């Protein structure tokens, strides 16, 4: 049972409000139920959001926590005046003081959707996502020279979600390659990777955790057995050490932590400063 409900209210997608709110709430040892309310960009939608927040207050008997990135002052005031939650206004907290310090007014734009089709950063991100999908799980050897990062590791060690995160959040073209028994028999990395050593980063995982993950997909198989997982992980780590490939264990790390380590170590040239839509 959750301890409290948090709402993330925005006139954009709500991604920024949710990310910020969750980062703050993670500091407290509570079970939080999160509800995102995106595209609250009219008076009617604001009233709908208020009714939902107030209904939650009545049912649970506790004030919901409301994180908001509403740009429109009228909608923000309506929310603050009529909802029975604790309202955390990110624009009021951060943007307004910055306007005073910098001596300029902010754009007060809703999200980042204005002329998004003309944004080169957005186009680059779409291209990066397409590239990453085409080069997932060793599907293609074509244009590896165009990759910003190439992830390697045993099957189910976290390569695909990390690849997609790097593409979607940072606009990087990421290929990923599974290390398989044939590679272990040869005692060397796949030949297609020989010319791209500087872009390689390895992911590993504790065998026990790997066995659990694989058993969810293929229960009671040799592929998922603890013995086989121990063998594959040991061989993969030995191979990466011999090849001088930097690597880390994903066992207890989030995708965000893994990605930050990769970016810090490899420092890809095409890294883009892409923030989430509000």
C-alpha cells in the first residue's frame, strides 16, 4: 500500500516534472504512487486536474504532493488556489529568481514543442534512435564506424535498455553486441569490432542475477542455468580484460548510472545536450 500520492502536472508531457519530483521523493523512505497529468493547457483541463487531486485527498485523507511545471500563470494560480495538495511549483521556485538575477525574462514556452520539426537536435535524436534499433543485439555490422558507442556483454546484461537510453536522452548512435560461446571458444572479441576498440564499453552482471533474468524468459534451460551463467560471465570478463575494454557491472545500477559512467569514460564527440520535454 502506498504512503502518499504524488501528481506531476504539466502543460507539456510532464516528463520534467515527474523526473524532478521522483528525484526529490527518492530522498524519503516512503512508498509513493505517482500520477502524471500531461498537457494541462486550458482552464477546463486545469479544473479536471484539480478535481482528480482533490478526490484523491478525500479518499486517502492525506494531502497529495503536486509537482508542477505549468508555464501559464493563470493556470498555475488556479491550481495553487483550488487544489487540496501541497503544490511544488518548479517555475516559481527556479525560473522567477533566475529572471531577477539575470535581468531578462524567460521564454515562458510550453515544453519544447515550438518548431520542433526544425530542430536539428531533435532530428539528430530521431536518427540516433533509428540507428540504435537497427544495431541492437548484433543485428547489423554495417556502418559501425558511425557508432558513437558500442556496448558488449553477455545476453541479458542490460545492453539494449542502456543503448536506447543513450540514444533517446543523449542523441547517441549506439550499437550493441552479445558475446556468445563462439567468441569464448576463439578467446577473442567478434572480428567486426576489431577496428572500433576506442568505442567499446562492456557490461557485465552477477551470475546469480543473470540466471534469474534468463529464467524469466527461458525457465529451466541450460541458457538460464547458474552454471552456464557463471561460465559466460567469467569468460566475458576475462575477454574484456585481455582486450583492454572498460566495463562495469549492471547488477545493482540503474540505467541512468550505467549511462553516466559510459559517458564519463568514453566522452563521445557527438554527445548532445538534450533535456526532456517539460
